[in-house]
């Protein structure tokens, strides 16, 4: 189905199932430990051997010698895979560094060997006997030092009007630099894969967000036909972008299984994960804003520097600044330097997450300079069209409504604009806010829908559910379209033998994958109508029946003995070119700072979101509170510390890389505006899972500033950065 | 059964392994400019290397009950309770998130107390009674805490969830038993069932999806109904 004109009324608009707060259909499995994750397929491969990954002990250089003898002789060892013996390997286009290094080493803990043994304990013990001598080379590990050598990115700068002239002429200006650190996905389930060869066919049970990308890249890396690779990933223990791509676990499991001649499973060891896989790259961001005295932005510039391995991409931290606020003179662009740290890549809301952390502090600072309320300053600079192209409107833009509703619900009017004034015992208390913004991305997505003689509807698509609630919204979509209850719908996901979907990433999963299911259901409805000999336009599907004229036929009967099946997908025309499709929101945070120790506690949080139709308010709300939680982490604690001599992330496990825990997070409130966006898809939905992260870190930072008067521009805001500047205790 | 000599050899192997691990961590700190080669392990060069350490697994018999069912196992003594459950008994509801006691995903209830199953060896639990997520309830018959997690959407990816639920069940029992926590204001009074107590006591169970607000709602719901 080609979607190239805005949606009109369709069966989804009935909202009998879609749009209702719905418990996840996979909930009983997940809460009883009966959902099967990648490392847990005992029934598939009862004789699986165990792989242990050895990572490089240097960040850059070469393996000088590799001695496997002692390890090979260790009890239980079946095979040891290295680049020496793995045979010729290609590289998928989505990987910057090779997944099995050697002799060249491109980053610290790049996998260099897999030890396969009968048991996990034996593989681990034998791995300690592998002796590797390295010839290290000098590398670049410091973004600030490499900044001068950074280059403009291929996308180029967005230049509108005359920024330099307008900024120089502006009566009120801000010119500040902000820093966001390297961050880790730190999803709870380590990357893991079980690989099984049957002849020249390979099946991997893995934990992956993008099934078709992984089939493609695994077959390219193994230099084998794509048709002979199958990827299965029905449950994923968190991804956040870290499982978008083929990673070492899947490649090494496949190579290990080939070498061992039997199934092999590999889970990346937690202490290896952070340096072995991808991370969100650090940024240095310079923001300049010029405004008239009444708070109208006349000039805005946002430049961001990040680093990556050769072949890696930049962190697009300035992209939201092209679209979020008005202003006739603009200069916006990203710069990239070469660094030899592990590969930087997407982490939930890449670009906007760190970009909004900087931009929305800058807006707070600018409001303060102007003597304007920060909510009012943002409202004053709203735009309903793309600032670089006045003929290109937003499909929907309710930023102002989000800001106003949030202010009212949060009690913003009680905020003291003078920082450091509000005390609650030993605590300094402040309120902060930020806008939220994340683009809505359209990508084609297909599905197959079957109707059986019992009236059961089964949806099959290679879409994944990474905790986002895909199973449930897809079931809701099929139930709505076919006029049945959720109990009559089965959803099967995460298998490359199913039609290729949008997959999970960039908050594009919900809207696109359900639109694909919508398309397949339209086709199935036509097949049902055809079988009944009625015009599909006249057929109404409701209550498990098809009603056409005077006829009323149970769906089960219409399916016939053999059932009916339909496959189709959604693909898009140029509606995302004619219109800018984005999601909007507002974050409000109350923070308390211990006046003596500088300890920061988040007390209250509210997000107001306008993101098209909300397909399942229950799981969508969870997406937003989860993102708000991650935003608290980014604001207050998350930072990969770099050893700039040896070139690696030092705090590479869940003890050293601190993420929010229960005690860090208060009760969180989320409000969704009632919105439908007929320009986005037949579902009239948009993404929401990343919107909740964009801006929240800055809202925390602004609340800390309001509480203490201390402005921190280097995330995370740890107490050492505010302690010596706190107001006098008294 | 292993002989005492085997045990001695294994201990030596273990010590060697430990030294190698320490060197692995230390190696990257050497300034590359000064080191032509960086050895990954602290083992001496081949000429002086001692005999290859014998790493023959030492097996030991152990018996404990899991979810009311007795299991007699013969395990490599290095096997954690977590791997005994997941890899030997195929009870994969208990999750391996970090294998280092950092995340809580492997929380199970042993003899009434919640523990990280990755931080304890299986052979240490002779005669013990283990309850895992599978022992609390089934999809057809959910434990009240499992049902509350579903109702409050107290999970997303589901990977920390069994640990959160086991932890929550045992945690409410700890409050009932009068065990104080870091946030208990009055150590002489009985701890109260409050959200601050839940948040403090549940902080060993990380949820990266960030379902904390909903998890606390689920726990509060169960605690209210039990009260």
C-alpha cells in the first residue's frame, strides 16, 4: 500500500481496541519467566557448546603473536576461533570496525578470539590460557584534543540568512559551550546468540532490534547468500540502539558453531560489553543565540563536535535546532573527528538526546538574560513551519500547548525565578523545564495476516518488541481492522522468515509497523469480501462478523476450511518532504539539592507529549517514563570515563557505569495530548519512545540551576561540579 | 569423587588464573609509547613457564529443592547457582544480566531470603530451598505480584522483571519481619510499608527500561491488598 495522500476515515478510527490502555499481551510470559530470550533456547539446541569472547587488551595496534596451545589443551575445549583461522570475512556496511579483530586492532576489547568448550566454566577457564602479545600503536582518545582536526560532515551546514551579521547586531546574546559525555546503552540483557548450522544454512537465535539488517550484515560478513541465513529474535532484553546491528556475539557464535561442528551459544560478558559494542559518542556543542530585548530570536547557531572510528558517523546533535525555534538567521552543523575509541553509534534518540541537553540549557540561560519566563521565551519563538523553508509546514505542532498544559499542571507559576531562594529544610529546591522534540521517521514495513477457520487472526512480521509494546499494538491494530477481540489475535514477531518490517529504532517502530499490519489487514479484508462475493467497501468487520447489506457472516465461516492469508506493507510517498513530521513535548522537573553536600534528588517529573494518535496509552506512557528515567541518568550520573592514555572506557560494567536505580526516581506523570496526524500514516500515529528522552536532561539541569544558582554545562551534573558554588549554608 | 591432590592442583590453577585476570586489567594502563609489546597475561615466557595448570573440572554432588522439587546434581564446583538454574535445570526465568552481582536480574529467594544467584556457587546450597520466578506463578495462574506487574505495566523489555518480582516479594516480607533499611527513620520502631522504603530496598534491581515508577505502583498495590 502506497501512502501518499493524507489519511481519511478508516476502520482504525473506530477506536474500539486501538487507543485503549491495554495490558501487554506478552505480560504473562515476561512476568513468569517464560518468555524465551536469546541465550535460553535449550529445546532448540540441547547440545549447545559455550563460547567465551576474548577482547583486545589494547585500543590500537596489532597482535604480535597469538599462542593458543595451552588453551587448546585445556579440558573441554572444542575449538578456538580467531581471525587467523576463521576464513575470509567481509564486513557489513553498518559496522565501522570489524567484529573479529586481528592482526589489526581497531579498538579496545574488539573481539580477537572465541573459546568454545563443553561448559561455560571450561570456556572461561581456557580463555585465561590464551596468550596474546600486542604491538600497540598511538591512538587518539580525547575529543577536546582532536576537536581542531574535526571536519564538517557530509550533510553539510544548514545556513539561513546572515547569522554572523544578525548575531553581532543582536542586543541580547548568548555564546556558550556545552559538553555531553560518552554514554552506554547498558541494556539488561547482554548481547547473546545461539548459532545452529544445518549444512550450509545458518540459523541464529539472537537479541536484535533490526532483523533484516542483521540477516544482511551477517550474510555479508560470512560471505554467504542471504537466503541461507535466518535470524530469530522474539524477545529482546532491551536494546536502546545497542542491538540495531550485527555484533560480535552473533558473528562469533556462527563461526564457533562452524568450527565446533555443533550449536554454540555466546553471551557477551558484561565487563566486555561497553568497550566491545557501541556507545553514544561524547559531544562538544557551541550554541550562540541572539535576540531582541523582547525575546524574539534573530540569530541562532548550533555547532557540535564528536569523534568516531574511521567509517563511523557523527553524533547529529544539532539537527533539532534546524526545526525547533524560529529565527531568520541560522547556522547549524555537525563536525566529526577521528578517535580510536570503540565505535560510536545510535543510542536512544541519537542526535536529539544530547543536542536537546545542550540547546535547552541555552534557552534557559537566554531566558534568564532576557528576564523572561523560560516557558514564555519558548512560546514566543514557536514556528509552525520549517524555519529554513516557510512553505513547508509541520504536519502537527502542538509544542505551545504542551508547554502551557505542563506549566499549569506542574504548578510552574509557583516557581521563584530568582535561583537559590527556595528552601525546604536542608534542601534547596528548584523547578526546571525544557521543550521536547524528536522527528517522526517513515520507513516501509510489511506484514502477513492469516485468518483461520476458527476465526483466529495471526500476524507475522519481522518487527521486534524491545520492551516498546510492539506485540500489543500490533494485536490491537489487527483486532481493530478485522473486528475481533484481542483474544482472537496472535502475533508472531522477530523472525526473518516473516515479511520485512520497519524494525525497532528511532521511535519509528510503532507507527510504521502497525501501518504495515494495517495494509496487510486491508488486503485480508478484501480477500474475505471476495470470498463472500461482496464489495469490500460495503463490508463491515465487527464483533467477529462480516456485515454486508443484509448478510451477517461469522469471520470464522468466511475464512473457510483452509483459511485466508494476505501479505502487504506500507510504503510512503513524499508527505514527509511536503510536511515536516515531528513529535513535541514539554518536560517539567522539581529537583532538590542538599545545601551542605550538593546531593541532587529529583522530586517530581512531568512530561506532556503531542505525538499523534497514542495506540496504547498504557505502554506509551511506560515508554515515556522510561525515557524520563534515562534522562535523569544522563543529567546526573551517566558518563563513560575514558583512559586517555590507553584508550578505553574504564567504568565498563554496571557497577562502574551508573544508571538510575529505584531510589533515584520519583513518581512520574505523563500527559498525552489528544492528537491525530493523518499525514504520518493510516494509523495517524507517530513515535513517542524517544521523545520522552529529548529535553529531560536539560529540564533536570535547569531545575538544579533554579535550586542553587549554579549553572553546569558539562554533563553529568555530579555534586563535585556544584559543591564549591552552592549558596552559603545558613 | 575428586582426590585431594586434584583439589590442590585446581587451587594452584585458580591462583594462576587470578593472577592472569589482574594482569589483564593492568595491562592497558601501561603507556604504549614505552612498551614495544604488551603481554596480555602475567605468565612468564614459554622457557620458564611452569607446567600447564590442570583445569580438570572438579565435580561435586549437591542436592537442593527448586520450587518445591528436589534436584540431585553433580556440578562443576565453579558453577554458580544462576548457571545451575539456567543451564542445568533449564529454569531460564532467572536472568543473567551481569554475572557480577551488579544488576539484580538473577534475584531468587533462597531459604526465604533474596539473593543474587550469580554471586553464590550452586554447591553451597546443599539442602537449600530455592524459589525462582517459575515457582511464584504461571501464565495461567499468576502470583499477585506478577499480576500487579502486568496491571501496572511494571516492565518493558522483561529481562529484569523476574528479578524485580522475586525481589519485591521477599522485600515485603523483610518489612513485615521488621528488618530496617537505610531510609528507616526510627530503627527502634517497625519499618513502615512506604514507597520510600520500597525504592530504597529495591535499588539492587536495575531496570534500564526505567519502569521504576510503575514497579513501585505494583508493589504498593500488592502491599495494600496484603495489609
